[in-house]
């Protein structure tokens, strides 16, 4: 290890990039209790052991691990906010502030009949966006995933509400734009295409819409 630490800093950084990757995808799953399990399909088992060899390696490599890779929350249920909370809490605020690319479930809006503008962001989704705004201060790209658990009114014509595209989506966009570092919003649509009116409204907001024919619960190995 002494020989490695004697290398010039730029050489160590090159090695970190090779070991920890840049542009890799890490899938995050709920573990036991507050534990979060991470799957990196392109990485060997126990790939992270090198990261915790000593404090200098950790301090130098963490910017690559958290700042140059993509993190995907795979839990598509209403507990995803808890998963996000546990992930950010587990890595600590300093590392959370380095994250540049994250994927979460698309925020759910509920209709409120007694309000002039009849939609509000569901509490768990609002809390998730608040966590990102407070802790992920370097976040540049946010992917929001539309799947069968949250797609009502977005992909099926019989369920599509024309007011949703007109009123609800701009309100979601307002919450997203409150994340001051955010440059790009990507909507990943799984299994079914969006209604044309919804897709058009998203694109008008400057979001990038992508269709994936595989399911979110069974992502391809990349």
C-alpha cells in the first residue's frame, strides 16, 4: 500500500477511475433494517473493499464513486422515500453532496377536489424531492421512472385526465426546479408508452422522455 500511496496523485486518480468506474450504474435495494444493498453488475464482488483501505484513499476516491456514477433506486413501492433516506443517511452528507446522477420513481400527484387547482404532490414524493434539494447539492441529472405502480393517468387512454398534463405536471416541474443544481430531467417510461398529450407536455417542460420495453424490476445488465 505504501508503494501505491507514493504514486503521483494523478496516477492514483486514474487507478480509482479504473477500479470504481465512471458512468457505471449502481442499483440500490432495501436491506435489513436501515441497510441499503448496492448491486453493480459490471463490478466484481467486494469491489468496494479498496475504498475503505485507509482515509487518504477514501477521501480521494469518493468523488469518483459518488460524483461520476449513476445511482438507481429500484424499490418502486411507496417505501422508496425511506430507501432514499437510508441511502443518503448511510453515505453521509459529504458524500450525498457529491451525487450528480440519480434515478427515482416518478412523483405521484393526487387529485384534491376542494381546491381550485385540483392536484397536490403526495407526501412521500414531496419528502423525496426535499431530501434531494437539501442533501444532493451537486445533482445534475435526475431520472424519474414511470412504471405500472405509478402510471395511472399517464399511459392508459381510459384513465388519462387532460387536466393532469395541464395542471399537475407544471407543479411537479416547479418542485424539480427547486433543486438548484439540476440541469436535466429524464423521464424513463417502462413497458407502456405515454399518452401523446402527456409526453408532449413533459417535453414542453424541457424533460427528456425515454421508453424502455423491459420492466423496471428486471433491468438489463449494463
